């Protein structure tokens, strides 16, 4: 059944301040996501003392719970009616709970048993994920509401991914260079428990600020966003609507691509600190230097995404950048396994790892931006078929995919560590060589499978620039017929 909407998204370019405010909100997600992906496993495994498989299982359980909450939040925000629109009430409401729950995650109780700590991790991980969902899904769903333009959407989402990466990386570098400093009791800085507590307080404050600044900065656009008509639906009708919307074929293949892409990215992020600490035997300062390379990556991706999409189309650009990301990512480890990489401590090693980090991450971010923009283009194609604008529901899948980076990625990483027999509370330089070789080989095989599956899924996407513009024309014509010759300017 068609559902009338008042107002409409802009069809033209957005101002720089609008893009900045919209994008800046993703700093909160970026800080949380980098923390989960880069620091959480090694913190609970090597500092708190939980087995890696137990940590991975706890995060996986939280992810499963979250997978049910995401589409519900998307559907609820799509149909919400208030003087603050469909999205902003949830964004404001999530700010303080996000900060408090993230603080609790990094300050677990002392002296608890492994079983009790396992339950604590599950509960707190579920809470932080739930409130991030309350914020991130409505916030990300603003992109297709802000503009319907094919190329402008890529630019808008480039801002969002840029700030997400930049904010998360800034906190990670700050943690490695400042908070996780070595001391007499902890010569390896990334194993210093006091540093994680300081990190938690600073990161929580940053997340709170990012959410409130973005919500207030985009508040003035509420008046021109779509407002859903009043409806009363049974649970069965609501479920049928959700299934009908989410069964869109091009959307489903993007979900598949995003899941495989997220698992690959999560694998890279979760094991990155292990490889840098034990495989390459880098110091915390050297690891921080590599992390700073990701700032360059975020800038490169920000600059590349929109021009590539305009030149070759979003689909082709997403596939090409994913292939490049994989080939560059596996380079140094592959060279080490065949005996061609410099020895640990050699002057040439760090520059090689820095260049690899910059370009593999840049192409990965570019691919993620393009896939998000492709999801935004599904909105109008779906609206033609269903009569409903379902930005929240579609972007709930995008949020779930991004969360899978830290959920499925951590779980897969923990299983790899378990499979190769990686020891707990290990010291760099004391790991048996066969264990490190096995870790590198298994990592490359799993990564190749995940990247390959993601590329295959993207190849099945069917919405082109021409198809999107045709959808906008048909929607505009339909609106004019419905409203007696007057309608929103979609095209």
C-alpha cells in the first residue's frame, strides 16, 4: 500500500557545513568500532586474561542480539512522527547512554571468575551496541533524505566514512602513543591496563560530543524531510512490510557484499595488533606510526570515491578498489612466508608496512563508501515498488554490516588464534616460529575467501546511474498526479 509523504529530499548539492555536521556524527561510531576491532580482543585476552575464544564468543553473542535490533530500529525510525522528525529524537536520546556504556566496557570488575567476566562482557557489549544502534541507524539514514542526487550521495557518504575513520584512528593513535605507555611493570605498552582506563574516559567524552554536535548541526533540515502518514499496523502487517522491503534483490546482494567485506575488514583490524606485536615485533611507537598512515588512507578515500563513481559507476569502482585492497593487504605477509621480506628490526621493514597500510586501507574505505552510496540508491527504486521511503530499514542493514566488523571479525580472529595454538599472555620474540607461519598462512587463506565472496556479490548489483535517474523521474511524475500537478522535485 502506498504511503504519502510530505516534503522531500533535496535533488541538488548540499552546503559544506551540512556535509561536515552529518559526517562528524560518525566519529562516535568510528571510536567505538576501532576500539572493538583493534583493542578489545587483546585487552580482554592478554590484559584481563580471558581466553581468546571466550572473548570472541561473547562479542558474537552480542552481535546476534544486535542483528534483531537493527531492522526494528530502522523500521521504527522510518515510521516515527514527531516535531523533531523521524530521526533526531533517537539521536539525542542515545548520546549519554552510549558514552556511559562504553566507559563500563573498558572498566571491568576486578577479581571476577572467567565465567562471571564472560557474562559481564556479553551484557555490556549488548548495551553499547544497542545504544549505538539507536543513534547510528537514524543518523546514517539521513543521507538519502538530505539529497537524491546520484553523485552527491557519494560525496555525502564520503564525509561520513572519512570522519568515522579519522575519529576512530585518532583515538587509537592517542591510545598507543599516550595512554598505553610502557612502565616498569608493563614494558609492552599495549599490555598496560591503566592506559585502557584513561582511553575509556577520553573516548566516551568524544563519542558524546560527536553525537550531540551532529544532531544539533543537522537539526535545521528536519522541516524538509519526509513525514510518514499515520498508520496502524498489526505485528503481522509490520513484519510483512519489512520482509517485502528487505527482499529487494540489489539490496540483498549489497548486504551479502557488505557482510563479507566487513568480516574481511574485521579480520584485518582484529589481528593487526597481533601481527604488529608478535609477527613483526614492532614497538608501540612503531605501531602508532603505522596507525597514523590510516589518516592518509582516509584522506585518499575521501578524494577517490566520488570521482571514481562518476567516471566508471559505483559498481565497477567498488569492485576494482576491493581487488586492489586485497592484493596490497596480503603483500608483506606473503613475502615473509616465502622468505623475501626484510627481517624484523631491519630498516626497510617499517616503510614497507607503512605503504601497505596506507593504500590497502584507502582502497578498502573507498569500496565501503561506494557500497553505502549504492544502498542509498536502492531507496527510490524500492519506493517505486512499495510506496514507502525506507531509509532507516535499508541503512539498518548497513549499520549491522559495519558492526559485523567488530563482531564476526573478532570471532573469526579468535578462532584463528585458537586453531594455530597461539599462547595467552605471550611475549614478543618468544612465539614458536611454526605458530607464526601457520598464523600468516591461515590469515591469508581466510582473507582471500572473504574478499572474493564480497567482489562476487557486488557484481550482481543492478542499479545504474541511468536507472536511478529514471526512478526519480517516475516518482516525481507519480507525486504530481497524486497532488494535482504539484509534487516534490526529485529530479
